[in-house]
C-alpha cells in the first residue's frame, strides 16, 4: 500500500471517529422554557429570556410575526406587542412596565 493511501485512510478514520464523538455529545445544551419559566435542574425559575420567548409565542398565536429575539433586543417592538396583547393574562409578567395595567389599558398614575 503506498504511503499516500495510508495517510488518506488515517485521515478518513480520524474524521469518522471525531464525528462519532460529536454525535454522542449531549444535544440539549439550549435553555428549556415552560411558558414564562426556565427549567433548571428540573425546577421552574422565572427568567426574562423565557418571558420574552413566551410573549413572542403568544403574539404569533394572534397572527403577529415576531420572535423572542426581537422582544429581547427591541424595546419598541416589545412595547408594540404588549399594547396589542395587554389583555392576555399569559403575557402579564412579560409586559409589566410596558404601559399595561393587565387589563389592556394604559397605566394611570396619580
């Protein structure tokens, strides 16, 4: 067997074995959300990330085209979505402080 064929075979073996190792690694490294709550060690914890993801999901159920990333990175987009969905109880926590009183109207301060 010529030397170049041996090198090629070794390179292929190394590539295949590295792919097997990558495939065997845990695939669930992203955050898991259940509504407004992030699941950490099997326990729910309220996090802004999951609240924004839930807000986007509820907005999509109403036909709006938004993403969780847009909710996190654009306060004006979040304000617009909260104004539209303010009466939905599922987004009360995420929209707190964005001009909603929880019933869909503006917050009146005296």
